[in-house]
């Protein structure tokens, strides 16, 4: 069973890494606040592979590092 963690715990334990959480809970702005910690890696593709291998249907992938200036996130 995965441990439920809030975003501050995740960021402090896994700085500048990609983190996979299942059953994410978001605030009214759709920012993930907590979830069940599943995996982490410095490689984003590895985290997505884990989600596929585990057959997760409701999950979030978070990056805990700083976003470089003059970049945009496209969903």
C-alpha cells in the first residue's frame, strides 16, 4: 500500500524529481495537494512507465523542481 503524502512532504523528500501519485486530490485551482506516493525518478519517462506497468487509471505526475524562466507547460 502506498503512503498518502501531501505536496510539501513530496517536494521535501524528492527534490527536483518526477513523482507519481495515485488518487491525487486537487484544490479548486486543480493543483495537486496530496495523493498516494507510488514512485519517483529523475527521468520523467520512467515514472510514466511505472504508471502503465501498474495499470493506474487515476494518477498525477509531478515535477518537484523549479521551472526554468521563459518556459511554458503544454497539456
